[in-house]
C-alpha cells in the first residue's frame, strides 16, 4: 500500500472502532437489548470484572458470558424474568486506543462512564471503567470477539442488571 | 468519486460533526451564550425533552425554540432578566453516530453528559442524555437545522437555565 | 500539497491529538505515574488552575510544574512520600478542538471528566474541566509543551493527589 493508503486505512479503522462503541452504547441505552448479543461473534465473550481483581490477575468476574447464546439467555433474564426496578443508562465513551493489530484482529481499549437514572430521581454516576476488547472483522462488519469491562468500584450496586 | 475519495469524505464528515459538537459545548461552557444561536440555521429548532415523553411519542417538551430569533430571546433572558444563581457547566460529548445522510443533510446522534458546578460547591452530574440532530451544510460550515436534547431524568432541576 | 493530502493531514493530526489524550488518560488511570512526565517535552509545563482564577486572568494556580524534572519530583512525592488514601481515577475526555496551528506547534483544548473511586466506595465525579494545551511534534511523536488543566470547582478536594 502507498503511504496515503496506509494513513487512510488507519483512519478508517479508528472510525469504525469508535462507531462500534457508539452503536453498542446506543443499543443498550435505548433498551434494544436483543441487539446486544449481535455486537459479538457467535463464540464471543462478555465479562464484567472489578478492577481490584483484574489488576491482581485474579480470575473472579462478576459476570462471564462465553457465547452469544449465553448473552441471549441473559437478555431473556433481563427483559422477562429478573425482578428489578427498571432504570435508564447513559454511556459516554472516549475515543478507543488501538493497542495491537494482527490482520483482521485488533486489540483496543476505551474509557467509559455509565450514568443511571431511576424513575423520579436525578441522574447519577453508576459505573466507570475501561473496556478491553478484541475486535474482529467479519462480513457483517466489526464484531467483538471479547469485551472485558473492568470497572473501578468494587462496591457493585445490587442493581447492576443491564450490560455495561 | 473514487473509493479513496468516498472514504475521505466520510472521515471528513465525521470530523466536522464531532468538531461542531465540541465547538457548541465549548461556547456554552465558556459562557459565550451569544454564540449559541449561531450554531443553528435561522429557521433552526432547539428542543429539550424528557426521555419519558420522547420514548412514548408524546409532544410535550420542556423547551421548544423554533427559530434563531427565539434562541436570541432566550439568551437575553438568561443573561439579562432571569433571576438565578449562576453555575458552571461542563459538557463531555461522545463521538456522533451518522444515522442517515441525504445530500447536504445529515441525521446524527451523540451521547452527552453535562456536569454542573455551583459557586463554592463540588461538581456534580447535572443532565445526561442524547442529542438527536439534523445538520445541514451551509456556506458558513455545518449548522443545526434541529437539535433535540433528550435527557434521561424526568426530575428536572429547577435551575436548568442554560442551554444543554 | 494537493487538497486530498491537506485533508488527510488534518484527519491524521486530529487522530494523533485524540490518541495522545487517550494515552495520557490511560497512563494515569492505570497508575503508570512514571510514564506521566514522558508525555511532555523536557522543558514542558503542567499547571492546574481553578476556572475562577483563569477566567479573571489571575495567575494563581493550585500547581505549576515548569519542567519534566519537577514532574518527576511530583511523581516521587505521589508514589513514595505523600501520605494519602489511594484512590482510582477514570478520565473520560471528549474530542479535542484544534484552535491554532503554527508549523509543528498546535494549540488545542478538550473537555474532561475525572471520576474517583475510593476503596470500598462507589465512583463519584471528582474533577471536571478543560485541558488547554500546546502540543509539539518531536521525533518521539506528539508531546505537550504545556498542559493547563482548568477545573470548574473552586472547592478543591483535599485529596487531589494524582495529576489530572
């Protein structure tokens, strides 16, 4: 590739990653939960882990879903069976960093803040942390091979119902 | 257009939209309120609506200004006539999603968080939500044909004085 | 340069600036404090100033480090000598605005929100404001010639230990 083509490829990759993150956030915040597993490849992994454990290399995660099927189960739980007071979420995600690239596989991370709004209440900081992702290119565009959400607060609010 | 030119056009459009959002946020947070109507076309619309109403398709909005003239009136009110305790705002806006494009008209959305700081107090979450915008290209660059701010908390703080 | 080359240069500059901000934030939030001075040129400046003073043109800053050496001292203080309860930080930074460009020197600004998480506690808004930066191109990539953090709350939390 020419230098110009390399530059354009780098710019497009960054754009696509940031757009993937934005679309993911929009799907969750608009409560289109059934769209959530579709952001992953079929054998994709979604994990939610306290920073405390992540930093120490401990395996314990609050949630670990190791396939799109498990994610669909989770969505069923969220929308049909789990008793909980509903709340709104709002994700604000910073620009992703591309940490490594190997062909069609990219390692990235991005900082996120999720705000929660309960009925009749004001908005509050809910969960902040870092997405650590492996993203792959598929015929349907970029998908998460794995998304690890490392959140800063070990004090998990009991109402952490919806995906981060 | 060649494929490379299409890519570059897409990248530039994204850049311009994100820069428009950043400039809008900077004008408000730096209290250059007189600049605020200039981000819109003359017949532009600015609305502020609770998510509750938006999601149900209800028309009720907390504020609906249907022209640049109405926005100028609002700025006059804010800066000259409304009695209120001043506060600082700080917008953090995520990358915009381009939802549709029709010639020089683009539909976009972006997640925002606005923090408020009152004199002598610490900063707090003030208003979070989503901008739903129609943006048009004019000889003076991109402008909002309409900006709809859909905020998550139905509990509107009585001091929602400045534009979001 | 051709028009296409100008466009690509502008896109790449924006990408590099946003990536610099993202890498800076990641270094601090991952507590790689020894990496922090390296984001600056040797004679670089880091200042932390209340908006109150900045807006009035007053010189008083909460912190003013006028070289990489002073920053290294500060890192030594943070990690070795200052008694404090540790806390996690999480930066979410919006896209930068390029305000002026003169050869390899660029003036930019970006809005930031920093969240704090203390052990056993939930995450909270810690410090929000605006980075006002002078960035220069060096053989090692973009570096800060100066970074001024203008924070909105004059009420500085006594535990503002780590860099913003």
